[in-house]
């Protein structure tokens, strides 16, 4: 009987200690020493690496402090996460950007000024990854890249090319 009481007390203390811990995994990452240099990558290249060989991508990115360029995707209304997507792609794979409580006000104030589809740079640490959903990144900063006239001109040129192809295809077919 005495053994069971001690075991119960130890287990109860463990559960209470675990429940009382206010520091989430994301906040633990933020409290680490942030390096001066980040590994730079484009989200499309990272997703391609993951599609081609998950083990190689795991070795290359897992646990790394990253500066990733991509397109702002879905944003959580509570400010807990957002997605970083590759431009002109559709699918499940993305970088799932978790916003730690300690950075929530700073980052959500920046996100409020942005729109889905904006080109952004996200800094943080890759905490998990998988071939189904992509990467998990704990965010320490996010910045919108100013749109340059050349970017807009390229988009217009791409749209004109697509329209020309559609017109050509319908003319040949008809």
C-alpha cells in the first residue's frame, strides 16, 4: 500500500509540474540564442527538396535557423500561425509558421498589414517536418518584401502569355 501512495504522489507531482509549465515548445525555441546568420532558402526549393527525398531534406533543414522567402498563405485569426507557400502552387505542402506567445503581438501586428499572396521573408527555426504537410517553423520575425515594378511587369507578361496560349488553343481547336 505504501508503494502505491508514493507512486501516486510522484506521478501527481509530475503531472502538476508538466501542467504548470507555461513555456511552450515555440517559446523554448525563442529563448534559445538566436544566431547572427541564418540559412537562406526559397520555400519552393525547400518543398521540392522534401518531395524528392525526405531524408535528405531532414538532414539539410531539421533544427536549422532559416530565413525563408515565399508567399503569405492562410493566417489564423487568433494569431497562432500562418502558412508560407510557394508562389503559383496549390497543395498541402507548405511551411507551417507557428508564432510563439512571446512574439505574438510583434508578429501579428506585422501580419495585420499584409495580405494573402504578399511576398514575405520569415525567420525562425525548423522544429519538425514530414512529406505530407511540409515543415513546421517557429517564427521570430516576418517581413513583407516591397513589390518591385519588375515583379509586377513579370506577372503581367505571364498573364499575357497564358491568354495568348488560350486564344491560340481555342483558334486551333475551332
